[in-house]
């Protein structure tokens, strides 16, 4: 039987970072929280990784509709470089195309009020679900 892997996902933005959690056995990603980008984000991410006993960190990889890297792609790559110096788990990128749009549509369907931070955490869960479905069969 394969080992259960605990997986954390980040949807990295310049103002907020959406966080989701899941594992390779249950295969369901859930929104966890949103981190404000204020200089403490790396220490908060390290705490989440420790609290969740994470084995893998998935990071949403932004590109434009043609699949070409953008300024946001570079921002995320630079952030992951800084973060990788501080953590000891495997980091992988997962395409995040249209996940924020999908996340907002999902929140609208709940027919309850939501904030922008809710969109970020929901987008992270969509990115993570995509990763789990592609890599944890």
C-alpha cells in the first residue's frame, strides 16, 4: 500500500496567499486559510507545513491563456526560491489557469457572502485538487 502523503498548496499573490490542504489517500483538497503578504508569510507557511506534517508543497503556476510566462510567473518563481531556502519538503508547480475565476464561481454558487481572501483559499483548493487527480492515482 502506498504511503499517505500530506500535501499543502499555495496560490501565491502579491497581497494574499491562498492555502489548501489535502492528502494522497483521501484525495480531497480543502481550503485552509489565507495569509496576508506582510513580511511574515514565509514563517506562517513554515508553521502550516509543520502543523499539517506536509510531505509536498504544491504551488500554483501562473501563465497567460497562451501558456506563456508573465510578470506574475516571475513573482511566484522568486517567492518559491526564497521559500525553498527555508523549508525541507518537495516543492512542485501546478498550472493555475482560470482557478480564481472557478473559485469565485464556486463561492457564488454557495449563495453566501464571501471576501477576496475566500477566493484565494478556494483557488488553492482547486489547484491542489488538480494536482491530486493528476499525480495521486
